[in-house]
C-alpha cells in the first residue's frame, strides 16, 4: 500500500470530490431522448428494479437510506426521461446515500455503513449487462443506458463509503500531553510570566474524561480490504478513462489514510483474568498503568468496574 502522508483525511476528501465530478460527467452520456416509448419504459423499469435492490439491501442496516431509495424509485420516471438532466439524477442518488443515519453515529455505526455501501456496489443486481452483436438496436440501446444507471449507483456508493472513512474518529494527542510526557508541561499562566495561583478546591476537582469510540485495528483492516475489493472490481468494469483515474486516486488516498490510522491504533487481543478483580488492578497488572482501567471498562462494557468477571476481555496488545 502507498506510504501515508500527513493530511491524509483531507486528501481523501478531495479525491472523493473529484470522483463525484467524474461521475456527473460520465452520466452525461446517458440519453433516452428520441427513442421509442417502450425502450424508455424498459430503461426506467430496470432503474426502478436496481433502486429496489438498494432499498432491500439497506433496509436492515439503515432504514433512512432504504426509505430514500423507495422515494427515488417513485421519482425515477420523472428524473430520467428528457428534458430532465442527468446531473439531477446523480445529485438525487448522492442525496439518497447521504440520508443514512449511521453516517452521523459512532465509529461502529460508520464501520457498518462503510462496509454496507461497499457491499452494495458488488451486488449482482448492479453489475453491467453485456451488449452482443446479435442484439437489436433497441435492445442494445436499452442495455447500454441501463449500464450507465448501474454504474452511477455503484460509483456513488463507493464514493460515499470512501468519504465516510474521513468521518471516523482518530486518536489525537494534545500539546500539553506531549509536553507532560517529557516533563515540560506548562500552564497558560506560566507561559505568559504570571504567577500560578492554586486552590485546594481546584486541585481536588475530578478530571473530566472524554472518551471517544475509536475504530479498532481489525475494523480498519476490514474496511480497507472491503473497499479495495469494491474499487478493484469497479476499475475492471468502467469504460471511462477519467473515472478509472479518479477511482485509482481514491484507492491510493484511501489506503494512505487508513494506514495512518493503523499506525495510531493498537491491535486488540483477548485476555482472561485469573479471578474477579477491579479494573484498576487489571490495568496495573497488565499494562503497569492503573489509569488505563477506563480503556478496559469501555471496550468490554463493564457495568461494575470493581468486579470484572472472569471472561475473555478485549484489550490492546501494548
């Protein structure tokens, strides 16, 4: 995989935006203007079937996308025929994917949504159909235009899945924490030369702990493999040079971003305590750092931190 850079998430967002532009440009080749009514009805019927597949595939995972697909299915007879522009259809498809509730949830929801969007693009219902020399002109036209619609659904799903990766929370280290690690922590008062005034009420105040649900090493590698499979499949299907290059750029930037996250993530293993112990004691024993008890509690949803049961627990390797 490519070597990751610094602002990998921003680079991936830019690549997804460029891919969206290429998708809109490639759909400009869609046209059912001037063809017979039964050919138009055939293309619209195929598009409706594909949207029905999307709705069924997303029903269990995200009902919002499923409902949006059903609504778009009802509007397809207005969006595809002339004088409607192809850009309107592409925008409506992108809007459909972005209605997903899981796109605005925690890391686990985002991981599920990313994998589902990637899986939809690999579905047999959206794969291109062959155009044969023995086909009549009307059959060939209907198949070609149906393939353009299918390509739009697949590539927009890949674009939204890749963009959702940039929404995944990433571990951050504040400047104060970095300074504290080397014994150089400073307060705002000290940095400006003013005397630091302390008070017992301030010293005894409990520290506020902000926990963020970060994706695990396994989830990140699973996302990378799933999206790479979907993109590679689409690269073998597309007939547009611009779309091919845009997909390759998204793939490279996607791997760079995920590799950056993997460098900051810890691999997860399972460890079983020898006896019922407080999470504080387990953290001190396993990591030589009692302050990491919150990590054990959060990863395993421990309801009583003072009594961790003797069951396999998910903990970082280090």
